[in-house]
C-alpha cells in the first residue's frame, strides 16, 4: 500500500500532488476526485487506490487492474477552457504520460485517439475525463488514469489486447518513482498548454501517433464508419475521410485496419 509521504518523497511539482488521498480499496478514484472537486479541492489534488471495485473506462466499461501491480489514480484540474475544448484534455494527458514513461523506462508508448496509450499495438494505459460544466463554464475536469505497470497476467478478454510496462521492458518498474515522473510530466505539459493554448498539444500528439493517413473503422452511437484519418481538428476531434465526405468525430471507438 502506498502512503502519501512515500509518494511525495522526491516529488518535484508545485501543484500536482500537493494533496494526495491514498486508499487500499475504493469504488472509483474518479468518483472520489469528483466529490472533492465539487467541495472545492485545489487543482492538482490526486486520488490514488491500489484496488478499484468499480473502476471504469469510457462509455461505462469496466476497468480491471490487479491491486499492488499498477497505477490507478485521478487528478483534479480546473482548466480555463471552453466546454468544446474539453476533448483536448485526454490528448494532453496521453502525451504527458507517454513522455513520462519514455523518460522512466525507455519505452515509447503510442497515442491512440481518443484516450489510449499502446505498446506494440496493445493497450497499456487508459484515460477517462469527467467534467462539470455549468452555464457554459467548465468548473473542473477530473482526469482518471489507469496505467498497467507490473501486471503480467490478464483475464481472458484482455489477453492479446492489453500489456504492461513490465511485460514490454522485461523487468518490474518502481511504481512510486513512475508515479512521481507522471505527475511531473502532467504538470509540465499542463503549464505549457495553459500558456500556449490547448490546441498546442496537437502537434505533439500527432508525433506520438501512427494514425495519420491510416485506414480505420470508427464505431459510435451513430453506427460504424470506415475511412482514412486525415488529422485532428482544433478541438481534438478526429478528421476522417470516407468515400462520401470528410467529417470530424468527437467520440467513438477506433480500430486500425490492415492495409
């Protein structure tokens, strides 16, 4: 079990992790982070748990992670953005985590739209953004992060789909050190996009992705469509060229097609 002191020892951030709540077990770190955010928690407040009994990913999916082997945590942000710019936040988070993992392990995760990180084509990290918007103003955004660190065995539905840093690196990773590296990278990149505009993250995301000019299938509430990825919009949407038209999507599950 992590302690706040152990996690913060050597942490070189100004705001992120200024307050860290740690739990052996919790229903969802995002639920807790949203609750403290609604009560006025300062930006950078972090909630970390070894086990989530009701961890979730996008679109209500269950997020499974073995306790004691991974990093599952949530951070409170109070971004000064328009509601339509919230789609840029998972892209910023993906870039920041990829940079931290690369620095800590030498591995180079790939960014997959809209909120995943991959290693060798397998999912190593998922990101879930949940926000509160009132009167067209963003009150807060909670960033939920599930990073597979030292887990080597995955349940049947995830075999061949998920991986971990330890699997790819061939050795265990120091989780507290990696956690501190991730927080530092998140804060550094957050300061950059706050100063330069949130859309400034788009070129960095594209350099860490192989999706550009690639055929994909995108499934959403409207159905499934296939096309070629032509880039990202200024608000973080995926620009897809189909046989009929070019359209921007802001939600959906993407499968890269062989070509």
